[in-house]
C-alpha cells in the first residue's frame, strides 16, 4: 500500500483565513487572500507588525478552531481506503499548537488514527511515496513525489505537480473506476 | 551525512524510574527495576491497577522533569558532529506529553534544533539510517538498522544489535580515531 503524507495548515486547515480575520480585526485593515497572490502575509504587512503576526500563531487558541478546507474530509476518507495516510505538520515553531492540532485532527478526521500523526519540523524525515504540501521548500529534501497544494503564497511557483483543491487530489490518486 | 533517529523514553529520559517512584509511593510497594527483567511494569502490577499506571503517564507533569540517562548528553553531542540526529518519540498516546517533552529536550539537549524533533506514533514513517530504541516492535517496519537500547522489558530479546548504554553507542558510531 502506497503511503501519502498530508500537510495540515493550508491543506486541511484554513489557517490563513483565521490569520487574516484576527489581523484585520485588530488593525482595522481589510487584507484579502486575493492580495496575497505570490506573497506570504508577512510580505504585505509592515515590518513593525511582524511580531504581532507571529503572536497570533503562538496564542493558545489559534489552531483550536480553524475551518476545514473544502472536500478534504470526504476525499481523504476515500483515499484512506487505498493508501496509507499520515498527517505531517511542522509544529515545532509553535509548541503551543501541539494540543490544539491534535484535538482538531481527532474532531475533523476521526478516521485517521493518531498513530499516523507526525509533528515535526524538517519534513525530510518522512518516509512516504507522496507529500501533499503548500510549502515548496519541504519538497527539496523529500525522497518521494511532492504535490504542491495551491495557496496564495505559492501562486508563482512552477515546475512542480500542482493541485488546486481536494477534487484534483481525488482525480490524481483515484482515477475513474477506482474510487 | 548519515542520519540517526533516537527514541526518547528509556533512551534519553529515564521515564521508568519516575513511573516506579510514583507508583511505589502511592501504593506502598517497592517494585525495583531488577524485578522487571523481561517484563513491562504492566506485567507485575495487578490488572485492577493498570488504569492508575496509565494515569501517571497522562498527568501534566510526568514528562516535565525526568532524569537524563547516563552519558547521553555527552555522547549525543559528539555524534551530532558526524551524523544528522533526529529525536523521535511516540507521543501520540499521551497528548499531554507534547509540551513537557519539548521543554525537556530544549533544556537537556540544546544542541539539537527543534526542527529535528519528531512526535509520532508509528515510527515506520521515519526515513533514517539508524533507529536507537528500547521497543523492539518499532524495528519491524523501520527501513534502516535498528539498535536496541537495553531496558528491563527487552532483556530477553535476541537477534538484534543491542547496546547497554551510551558508551556502547559511542563505540559503535565513533570508533577510536574518529571521535
């Protein structure tokens, strides 16, 4: 059985929407996802506010209640019948996120056992056939095939297999007749 | 650079001593490590107390202040000059342990960056050349070479490369002339 490692933020969990909501609310701004084409949020927020941007991610409740990305539950459940699924999230920068991320996965993806969660920093440690991730640099030392999940910040990246959402992942991994 | 994955409990952190101390204190017993030859603590404690044994591991402070195993800091620091070191701990059974384990590693092994911590359940996800672990079953699906770190519960296991402590690990990975 082939193994797929799946990133969490911006692939399963819509952390960017929550980040924008909190930042806009506290600073009276109206930054949208559309403005972030090819950019990280850090690129459009003035440098003197970067510390605050980080602060949201460090807060106890940030990762507790994120929206689930469209179709991810249904497609991942189907995939889990044909592939070994691991959730691999780079949690080491924000140790406060461990508990919330664990609870969020239990709540929204109950069909994936906790033994298949991996909280890591450097994803080159993963032994998997595929890695679905929105951050291109994780593919650089990954031994399997990287699949880039479209997010505003990676819009300009080329030369990698890209998917725009979970329906495209379904088509790639479960061609007609197999699902 | 070859990569070594190192387990945490009973390899770096003496969790068993803490477990015995708490259990003996609360139940007026005097179970020693010597009595655990070839056995898990669960095997010598009556079944009606297994829930309590588990309870210690779930408590917030259990993993916060564990003793460091002899020579592990010095040898691991030397190894980190010649090998890529990852700490891989099966933390998913006890989600309360994430924070304490993270802080413990930062405090006692500051030369290992948090990007190289891996909190997982199934260690077959690790891509490494070696895995030093006290639990034999983690070697079954591991693709590299397993090195069994002696602990009471694994005393009877044969047919695997075994080390009795960190000085033996030093000899294996850093033969004379290389250290």
